């Protein structure tokens, strides 16, 4: 499922750890926003990893799951494009 992750992390060290974790799951589209194509099982793993990094009293992470119909209504202004699944070829 197409997933958007946005975060506001107070501490630089924690913010860098969150960004590094997110690079394992998706594409950075803004400084604190990633787009991901994740199966539910992988999404749960990502959420567990992120929750172990942040301070829940100071930090904020928001995860939005978008259906295929909703993904089609995304509008991008300026440079960039909506993240797509990578083509996979089995030979």
C-alpha cells in the first residue's frame, strides 16, 4: 500500500536516525517526508523500528496509508514526482 510518512523530530541525532531508518523503506520527497510502497507486514516492522528511535514526549511521526484511488489524486507542484513501485523482472 502507498504510504506517506511525515515527522517532526526535535533532536538532531534522533532525526538523523529516523531519516536513516526511513531510507530503508521509501523515498525521501521532502526533508521530513517519505513516500513508501509497503505491505502491511513491512509497515508494522517500520513502525516498530521508528517507535524505538523517537522520544514520544517530544517527537511526532504521522503515517498515512493511501488507497490506489487516492494515490491517483495526488498533485505535485514543482519538481519531483509521486513514488512508484520499482519494476521487477524475474528471469
